[in-house]
C-alpha cells in the first residue's frame, strides 16, 4: 500500500509493486476505488515490462472505464497437493536438451522437452491464454519458431537468433505489427536525378544524428504505423537542413520518397518533431489504413493537398491507436511541393540522397523470421 488520493475525481487507494528484471527496475502502480460491486480498478501504470501484454520495457498506462467482478473468489485459489510437490523442468535446462538432440524431441516416446521450454517462456513473458485450445495452438507456433531459431544457429552464420516475446505470434499477427501495406500502386514521386551527382565525393560514413537533424527513436507500440514514422522522419530532417526560402529536395528510396518543401518554421536549424498521429487519423482518404498499415507516399500526397503537416506539439502525442482527425489548418507547417523516389537497389544514389538532402525514408522487408528473432 502506497497512499490514498483523488484520481480523476475519484477517491482511490494506491498500491505499488516494485520488482527487478535482470538490470532493470519495474514499477507497477494501481489505483482502486470502492464501487457498487466492490473494489474496482481505476488506473494502472506500468514503468517497466508490460505485465499484461508481454511487451518490452517502456511506460504503459491503462484507464478502466468498466469492471466486472462477478467471478467467485474460488477461481483464484491455488491448487494444493497434499502428497507431493511437482514442477516442470526449468525451461533453460529443457532447451539445452532440445539443442543437444533435436531429433529426440521429434520422435521421442516421452513428453517432448519443448513443452517444458514453452512453460518457461510463458512464465518469463507472463503469457495467459483464453483456453486450453488456444494454448495448444500457441505452443505449436512456439515450437516451430524454436526449431527455426535452433536450425539457423547450428548453421554457424554471421549472426545469431534467439527466442523473444514474439515467439508465440502467428504470421498474421506479425504482419499487423509491421504495418506498411505494399499496394503495388505507382506513387507520384519523380525519379531521383542520380545523374546529377555522378562523380560526387561521398564520405566514408555519415550520421545525421550528430548534427541534430534526427529526433529520438520512437516506439510505434502495437500499431502498424511504421509508414507514418518514415514519413515524418524524412520531413523532420529536411526541415532541419532547410536554409533560406528556396525550395530544397530530399530523398526517399523505393518508396524512399524525397521531398520538396515550400517553407519552414522561422528558426533555421531547429529540429521540429512532426506528428505521426495526424497522418494515422487523417489520411484514410488517400489509401492509408492507420494502425492497419499504409504507405509513406500516400502520406506525402495528403500533406501536399492540405498544405502541410501538424507538429507533435500542436496535434498532441502519439497514441499507438487510431484516433479522430482534429488538426487545425492554421497550425500546419512545411507545405510540401513534391517528393522523389530513389531507384531500388541503387546504393550510390541512396548515399547521394542522404549526403546532399538529409535523412531518407527507407522500406525494408522485415517479414523474414531472421529479422523477428535477430539477437
């Protein structure tokens, strides 16, 4: 128990649980209040690993609008065995057995070791499933992914894989997380004029972060909105690099559109965070589907038509979910004159675009399992 206080107009008791996972501290805080059906949760804040969804280390907040406690307390009773205490083999040890003899797990007469590894995985990531049938389904997915990881690691490649919180996800669920929809429709960007940069001397390396042209890495959460981050990232860099009132182009590749800005905020060299949420909420009519995926060139078309894009400050924070379109036309910045597309596979043209025009939106095929479990 931590304290009692008012939260969102309701008198609450505040409870807190502090744990450590490896080198990280996790703080879980729960606000509860008395209601007609007894004690009910009001707000839950997680500063650490997501204890409900099994997601990564971050800050999560859940506000409760409805609560049902009609279940009898007996469903939470822990079964007690009076004669002996039983437990599964620790998952780490079980996985070593699978690694040592993978064929035994396929044809052995006894219960597969993979079952114990899955049990360890569920405990590690706090996995709870709605039914025994779903658990069996998730275990089959997990076992297939575990065998894939082990097979790649046995091949002595230049990289290694490891099971993570995505090991029980279906291909359809993973596709929803990636977000970019490849429609196949031609975008309206002009070709990047690579011939204009023939013979240019390019540096061995370039990191625009060192020059202040890139905003910090963001988390798209469980929303397939990567296309909106690619859009704003390229525009933020172009805004930062823009000097004077003239038009400057910047690049994107295969769908790495490069943009032409007509004007910028009055402070030259100031990094202005732009809103992903406004693109998620407002560009449906241009073929984007918010958290169900989109394409950055369609977002550029929306920005061109509406005379600019909202900043994060004017539109509000990123929500990680679909919202209602509510931008103020007078607060839009950076009207877009156009964008260009770097030819797919042309590494030199991409380097030139990066060097001369700043950060570029690049699409990568992340559907391979080697990306999902890369360690």
